[in-house]
C-alpha cells in the first residue's frame, strides 16, 4: 500500500479512503491514462488495490505532445502499473479536423472505441478515467462521449477536486503532484480553424521549446500562422526579456509561424471557450 504522509488533512484522507474503496470494488479496471495528475492518481490507486488486475492505456496521436507521452511512460513505470498505448485516428475524421465546438466529443468517442475493445480483452475490465469534479463545471463535451461508452469517473463521482488531487498526490510522494495541466493540443486552435497533424506537431514543438527554456506553464495558441504565447502573468516580463525575445522569434519562425505575439492577460486554461 502506498505510504501516506502525515501532512495530509483529515478531509483529504477521507477522500483517499473513498477512492480506494471505490476502485477495489471492481475485479479488473482499465484506466484512460494521459499521464496528467488526475488519471495518474486513479492509475496509482488502481495498481495499489488491484495489482495486476489494473492496466493503464494511453491514446496516441498527433493530438498528444511527444514529451507528454514520454512523461506518461515514465510515470506509469514509477507507479508500476502495466501501461499500454493505442493509436487513435481522430485526425481521419472531418468531425474532428474541421474543429467544431464539439470536437472533444469526437476525439473521446474515438479513444473510448479503442479502450472498450482493450477492456473487453482484459477480463471485461471497467474503464475508468481521471475526470474530476471541477471538470464538470467546464465545457467538456468529451465527458458525454465517455458516459455513452460506459466509462466511470471515480474522482468526479466522489466529488474530489483538483486541489485535493494535488494534495493527495503530494502526500503519497508522487514527483508529478504539481505537474501543470496539459489539455489536448487541439485546444490551442479557435473553433472552426482546421486542425492537421502538421499544425499539431508545430504547436508541440513550440511549447516543448518554451518549457525547456524556463517556461513550464505555457500555451501556444494558434490563429492562422500566428503563434500567441500564454504564460503566467509573473513570467511575462521574463518572456519579453530582449535576449529571450529574439531567441523565441527566431525559433518560432524556423518551425513555420509567420509571427509571434504574447497574450498580456497571461495563461488562462480554457480561454478559447470564453464568449
């Protein structure tokens, strides 16, 4: 059993106990695992409670940044859970590539079509995901696709929010407890702007470069061939430092952007959903 640190508050201990009880109620489970802090917690508790009767599966396509896939692999190895990868083909579906407002539904539908088959071959496992209670108050059409596929969301059902997930993960000693949220790369494109594998890879390269150069929390929003950088407000001045500014412009132009801008409002998750 994972060692529980003393600093975990009583309310979070209760949440952890509820999560353990929820998961051990299944014979076998298949975790829809992105490597984010949410699905990693579900995967870790599933491994703890069910041992070899739990597997984690990551959908792989250009929508997932390569460095995030590598992190997911490392975290799964750290947890000790069996980790599988499956190719997904949402980029072959015009309902995804045309980037309508319900694009996320199409993507999750594609993912769960594959996970359902994997789960059936794994002792008819119950598919679980990392959706938490906070996610239910955001615009997430993919959640409906998961429900249709019969996926359960233990964190949401137990009303566990992101703050609690991070506290529990830190107390359990997970090195990634404060890992920044990293939504699908397609979320960087305004609705209606076509998505392609080439453009997704361009965004992945830009964000990876910024992360490696001192900006761990970042989004590169795309409008046409303009890359608009979002970082936390306390890092905007660092971003605009003259030497870094020149390096950023040079790199962005080298990977196909026509110009670069900085969002003075800073990084706000889900900004493109605002009306």
